[in-house]
């Protein structure tokens, strides 16, 4: 009953099914047929008419109706952009940009990178021949830095606008300014069913068009009480659905917040299923179970998303997909009948009052919960298991997610707008203006790291920083390193910081993995530890096998290597010297401090730290190399703050308090210096941030003048 995998040699039928499932060859006719079945197909001529008649419009449709994959093709086929200009389509997510480009290339029978291509940060798969270009919204913004009028585009589709990503909001504002100068440019905004009217209003009552579609009844099942551990609860629910329903009744989609809990869920489901099945059969491991296949989707390694996720499995086999909120609207997987929604998502949150950025697991909004449950009932009625009580929906959830622009650090954006020559930032047309406080603290931050002068104008350092597609503090440490003779090394560090986790830590071999990691530890710094990993990998001829041996993600390292090449080109183009520090790495730590002095903590106990600027208690992440030191250092800077039950500083480096004074004089004062001699000064110096408010008020005053 439980779909036990027979020995293949004795069961030729099973072999045949397996062989088939591995490559389902879609014929052109199949593809054409599936295109015609989409709701957008029925609306095709109306859509094209609308596009011909208008410069700007908003197109709304249920997720999966064909907005992303079809619109650009319709425009292309109809020759609306015939002057050799590109059709651009922006996505808030890299994974979506790649996956959709692949799909559209397949549908158009084109090779990826030829007629249909994509571009994401550090990766450009387009060519002279490209007619349809999918890209992240961030790429379009950077292209505007080179050509303000976006001359090469004849038509731009701003997809997934309802997501309200920071970059999409800025792109929309930029296009609003551009439309009158580029009368020939067509702009199409597409949105899932929420929030659409707002876009129309923003563009002076642009026409709204809704793609007709049908929806099916949803069944919602709530938890009776809040769950203790949502991973555990999701796993139990999944296993229960899998064993108690017909395998062919439909696939299961589980929402998780990110790579970590996705991997944990993945492992736990395998374990639980093996356990359950072993009770009634000869099955002992998950690999023996042949009626299920589990997939994961998260944005860490965008190139990794398997096409097989979208294919239907042969009858008798169920698909379980564990995904981040990317599967809410950006990617549609057909065949989902059961959705498991823990009610959380990871969000970037910025507290402008204290200038603190963090990645936080937050409750989702009602609109997102609705979207999630919609995934179950796209093609037939489906069931959603909400791992929270019904009262949560009314009492604890916002109606909509707060747009990113209102909850995130804007330093990047402000730098970009300043580089675009928009000095008076408050004048920029925002759909929803960010809070003034956020602006001020971003201006302050840029001032603090030297990108802006006290009157809010870009400095030459700021101009140099804007040439890199990096957050300002990373650009800064690269530039400072070049002046201090260690840019070779910093280039590696910055590249390593731009990729997902390089250390591989499988659940069943965690100890082994941790021991192996220690081999790379540079005691005073996680940044230098990353440098060490990369250098050793290089010494081992960038070997894949070497990575496997030492529990390193080869793909992450490979990606770091590609990014390094890209950044190296930008450095060469801007005549930024590439110099090596040789064996002495302490200057590198000092240069890192030059960009991160505002993200600093002071030791307050045996292994506790207090955030110097905010007074918040934080801890070093358990995986930090600094635990390898005898005593933990008195002062550290960190790359990222992760807020879970505990506040963790991730990727930290020990710094000398005098460096903090050098690069953070605006924030910090040395309050007490006793016995200043070389061997003891670190423990005897006390850096405090007591003078912060006055200085900030003073500055706020000046900054307000320059943006008012
Ligand atoms: P929308 O943008 O309106 O949400 P899409 O254009 O993304 O809709 O999806 C239309 C259809 O194309 C869906 O049925 C979806 O499953 C399918 N699809 C999208 N991407 C892929 C892919 N990479 N492989 C196979 N099918 C895909
Ligand atoms: Mg879409």
C-alpha cells in the first residue's frame, strides 16, 4: 500500500516509469497547448490593443495567469517593439528572473542568452541578439546610472509590482519622471490582485486591466493554538497528509522563511517518512520510498533551481515543495493541492532611530496569507493548513506588508539617487514616501562613511563607491584597502560576503563539519577566515573534490570566484589599484573597520557583547571563529545582525578601539584610558557612544536643510 520501491531488476515496469520521469520530453505542440490554456491567452487581443493604445498601464491577474511568461512574448510577436529595441521585464527576485527567462526561452524555442536572456547582479546572460530581457529591478536601476533615458528599451514590464520591493518602487518613480521625455517608451505594470489601484493612481489614472480567471473554493484549516515550533508542526502536517491521502490527489507546498529552516524541514520530513514507512514494510531509509520527491526553493543559489520542480511527476508519485515566499506569487508550480503556511517570513527591518538593520522572522500579512492559500486552489479546490489560530489573522496580522521602502535602510538608494543627480531627494516621486527619519539616518550613515559631505553632496569617495554594485560599506572597505595595500585580499573578502554560506553543515555530520571548519579559523576574524578558505581553495586549484572533503559549498565558492572577477573588472576600469598585503593581515582588519565602525559591539561579560551605538545585548554567532581565541576580544565589528530568539552578530572581526576612534569619531568617544602601553591598551581603553544624540541632532539639522 505504501509504495515500496521494488528491486528494479525484477520489476521492469518500475524501471520504465523511472526512466520516463527523469526526462519528460515536451514537444512544441505540448508547449503551445499549455500556453493556450492560460487565462492570459483568452485576453491576448484585448491586452495587445490596450498596449498599443496606451503609454502606461496596469495589468492585474491571478498568480499563474500568464503575466510573466506571456506578456513579453505577446508584445514581441505582435511587433510592438519593432525598432530593434528591447523588451525588458523586471523581477524583484533573482531566482524568478532566471527561472522565467529559462521558461520563456523554452517556449520560444530559443537558446537562453540569445533572443531571450536575463541579467542579475554579477551575471549577464544576454547578447546582441537579445530581444526579451528579464532582469532584477536592481539591474534596471544600475542601467539607469549609465543611460538615464533607458534608450535601448522600447517597452518595460515592471512585474510583481505588488511586492513593492524597494528597487521596484524606485524604478516606478524613475519611470514616472522619464515618461514625458520618452514618449515612445511603453511601461506595463503587472500585479497580483492586491494593491493594483495604487499604481494606476500614481501614474495619473493609468488604465487598469484585469485578466479574467477563475478561482476555486479554498478550504482553510487552522491550528487550535499557536504552535511551538513551526518546522516541527509543518513536518508533522506534511507527513500526515502524505500518508492519509491518495498520492495522486495533489502535491504539497510548504512555506518556510529561508534556507536554514527549509533545510531543516527537508531533513525532518525525510526522517519522519522513513520512520513511518518502516513500521509497515521493509523500508529503512527515505531513499527506499518511491512515491514522493522533495524539492526546495530559496534564493541563495539562484542558478540552482531545477526545472523538474515545474514538471508533473508520473502518477503514483507526489511532489513536496518547500519554498520561501518566492512561491507566493513569483513562481507558480502547477498541481499543488495542499499548502502548509506557518505564517512567517523573513524580512529586512531597519530601525532608523538607532540606525540598526536586521534580518528578522516576522508574521506575514493577511494579503500574503491569502496568496499562500490561493496556491492550493489554482486549478481545483484545495486545502491550506494554517499553523496558527484563526484569531491570529484578525488580531495579529497587518492587512498588507509594509512596503520595503518604509522599513528598510535606504543608504544604497540614497547613494544611487544622488549619483543619478537627484539632489533633493524628498522631491523624488515615491508611491509611498519613506519616513523622514529613515532618510535622515541613511544620509547620516552615508556621511559617516564619507560618501556625502556635511551639506549632503556626494564626495569623490561617494562617487567611487557608487561604481560598485555593492552596499556602500563594502565598496568603502574595498577602496580603503586599495589605498592601504591590501585590495587583493579585500576583493576576496567582499566577494565571499556576497555569496550564501560557504560552510556546509549537514545535520547528520554536524560535528565532523564543525571540526573541519576549525581548520580554516583565523582567530581574530571571520572575515579573515573567509579569506583563508578562499586562498586555500585557490591553492588547491579551485577543486570541487577539495570542497567536498572540507565541508565547503563548491557552488558558493565558485560564485565568489565569478563575483571576484566581475569586481576586479570594475576596479580596473576605475583604475583602483589591486595590491596584496602579503602575509601580514592586520592591516586588512583595520580596513574592514573603516566601513563598519558603526556596527560595533563591546564585550560586556564572559561571552556577551553590547551594541555600542544602541546598548542592545548581542552575542557572537555560535559558528564564529572568535570562539577559537582564548579570551574573546573587547571590541568587534560585525557584518550582519540576525535577530532570532537571540540577537546574533554574524561574521565578526576583532578591532582595536583606536581604529574605532579613527573611523568613528562622530559616534564614539574614548572615556577612559589607563596604562596606555602597547601590550595592555586594548583592555584598558573604554570606548563609549555617549555623545551620539547631540552630534546626530546637530547633523540632522544640517541634513534637513539640505534635503528640504
Ligand atoms: P503569472 O506571472 O501570471 O503569475 P506565469 O506566467 O508565471 O503567471 O505562469 C504561467 C504558467 O507558466 C503557470 O502555469 C506556470 O506553472 C508555468 N511556468 C512558469 N514558469 C515555468 C517554468 N520554469 N517551467 C514550467 N512551467 C512554468
Ligand atoms: Mg508572475
